[in-house]
C-alpha cells in the first residue's frame, strides 16, 4: 500500500475542478505519530582505512511524524539525535567521535532533522527533504525512504514503518578530522551513509 496517491496514466483526463478520489486506507493514516525509539534505529556506515566499513548507531533519539494520507505533500518529519549516545562497538572510538575532533558533543549535543518537502518517487518509495543540523552547520538533506506499511500491534497501537538511507559528505558539516595512511589514502572516508529504520506510533485522537 502506498503512502502517497498514485496517478493512473491510462485514465481519461479530468477537469481541473475535479478532485481525485482518496483511498480510504491512505486517508486513515492521517495523523500525528511519535517515533518509537525502542523499535527504531538511526545509524551510519563509513569507510575505514580505505578497506572496510565501520557501522554505528545512535541509541538515544526522538522524533515525530505528521502524515497526511489525503495530501501526502503536507506530511512532515522531525528528529532529534543525542550525539553522546553513539555506539560503534569500541568505547575508545566512540570517545574520539564525541570529542572536539569530530562531533564535539559537549558543545553540540544534538543532531537534528526538520523536513521541508515530501514527494513520491514511485511505488512505495518516497523522498523527504529537509534541513540537517550537525554541530553549528545546517544544510539541506534528502532521504529516500521505503514505506513498509501500517499495522496495529498487540497493544492496540497503530504503527507505520519506514526504512531508507542518505549519503552525505561529512566535511559539508564541518567533520573534517582525518589521518593520512602510509600506503596512500586516509583513515576515514568523507562519504558517510546515514541509515534509518523507523517505527512510529499514532497519537490518540483529541477528545471532542
């Protein structure tokens, strides 16, 4: 099931004043959602020493989604990630990443994303564009997401799921520390892949 409406290119054209019918299943997704950190993951993959990948996650994050199933372009996303919760499996490496050489987590404790636009790319694939802030630098970022569907869990929570990724150059956000290798190249690649696996719970409708 697609989150965004799909156009039938074979259907006859309709006057501009006619509004296409909205799929009731899509319209039912409309509402405010809270990201469930216990069942979501925000992480990254980066090349190390030119030969292998290091993967990490941020254990503490929170966010919200506002979905509009009738007009998905009005949907929005907001995410806050606590930098000090970074986990690559090596404590010394994590300590270096939160230091002034990289994120400077004491001075800049959060990485944030605020969406500004959403669009369908095809099928259940969508692109959410917004502002990513790391340290004191804010730059635009587009995230390609796959809509995994919706379901009601055993506790009666209405959930939606998304997963996707985006490639960035860390130097664009002032993360420039590196070390040259004797064999050529550098210790840490500039290119970083951000990974998102999101489960969000629909908020209860306000009482009349």
